[in-house]
């Protein structure tokens, strides 16, 4: 037998019949079914899944409409709660990033103690030569007593003297635009202007550069809380020691009620009180007893008469920037209740 070899030039082999089944009886070609693409079928079709899910939900809704409604409602509430939690967390983290700056970013980073002088009135005179005269200040009816203006000046001087003895102290005059008829002038700015007119009582070189204002407080509790936040804005930290300057008959209110409300350590809280004018002391003591009782029942001044009084001391509807400058104590600003704030505070650690 002779074997023929086919080289590269030989004709290529070909199929005599197409790749189909040939029916000999009918003489026709039967097309074979194309095998299903297993890979394509194994891949999940999202459109089909959604349609299937929709059909199922529609079926279940027809069977149990109330059950499906409540399940959908619960699911919606769950999504809203999760989104709100993430939003709060994102906002808080943004605040932390904003204020988590190096010490060089804060103008008073080296100061660690707070001296706060609580404001009681707005200075309205165009002249700075009559700071101890009653007609230079805007006085409420209960403040119109001889010698009242001099007590304000005494508070200012006392704050300057205390700050002068402590090189690490930041002096803050606290008080907002509380009197409509006095115009948009704050108590804090009034006290700063009086200090300036008095040459800082001989302590200008050592105190003036570290004496600033907190211009939003509407009551004594906010004097303390807002000043703590303002201290954080200016120094990047919270005060180690706090000294409050006000009337002597308000010591119980500040040193016990307000200090306890913000959870500040008693051993690092100091109070300097000066007497009221002799003609107003008796009435002042009676008024203080009432206010102290109100704060005992409502430590954060967020309910009832204390809240209404606070709103009345905001005639120009100033937006309060806090706690933007002190994100670590945001919960304390939002808290309202008769019991002490249950959260963790920076100075308690």
C-alpha cells in the first residue's frame, strides 16, 4: 500500500456536510439547538432579581397588606435612624478636625486658667468719664439705686487684679446684648470699654493683651458655660482653674449650683464676691433667694420661668455660636433636665 503524504500545499480538509443533523428520509438538514451558555445563566441578572422581588412583595402585600406596611415602615425608620447617626458622627468628626489644630493656631494657647467677670448691665454713655454714674448705664427698675454703677466698676477692677496676679490667666468679660433699649451693645463689651477707659487700673501692660469678651450669655449659668467654651476657642484646651467675679450674695448660685451643673471640680473653682450697694442689698437678697430656688429645680435654666427670662434677654435674636468652638462638650449644651448631666466631661477625666 502506498502512503501519500500531504504537504503544506495540499488542499485543506473540508466537511462534506454542515455541522447539523441530516435527515436522510426527508432530505433536509435539522438544525441542532445551541447549547445554553452556562456562564451567562450563572451570572445573576439584577433586573430580573428586582422584578422578582417586586412580584413577591406585591404578592405578599395582597395576602398581608398591614404586615407588609408595618415592615416597610419599620425599615424606613431604621434607615432614617442610621443616616441620622452617621450624619451626627460626621458633623462631630468635622468639628474635631476643624479644631484639632496645633497649639500655634490658637492665639492664647499658653494660658490655662479662666477668670470670668459676669456682666450685669450695658454702658450707654458717650463719655468714658462717668463710668461710676448710674445715668451712664442702662439699668432695670430693680437696679436703680445709688451706688449701683460703682459696683459694676468694682467687679471689673477685681477681675483685672486677679488676672494680673496670674500670668497664666485669661480674663473674660461675659454678657450679651440683653437690653433692647440699650441698643446692640453687649455687657461684655461695656466692661471691656470701662477697663480701657480706666487704663486697666494700672495693669494694662500685663493684662490688656489677654483680656477678651464672651458676648452671648443671657443668664448666670450661661456666663459660666459660655465662658468655658470661649476659653476653649481661644486656647485650644479647657481651663484648669476657674475664678468667677460677681456679687457676694451670688456665691451659692455660682460656686455650688452652676459649678455642679457643669461638673467642674470644686477644688479648682474659686469665687470672688463684692457687696451690692447698701441701698439695694435687701431687695437683692430676696431676689437672689427666688432665683436660686429656680436653679435648684432647673439647673440648666432650660424650662419654665428661667427659660422665658433667658429668651427675654435676647431682644435682637442673636445666633449663639456655641458649642461650635468646644465640640467635646456638645452634649452638655444640649442637655436639659433636673438631674446632673450624665455624660463625660473633659475636666472630669
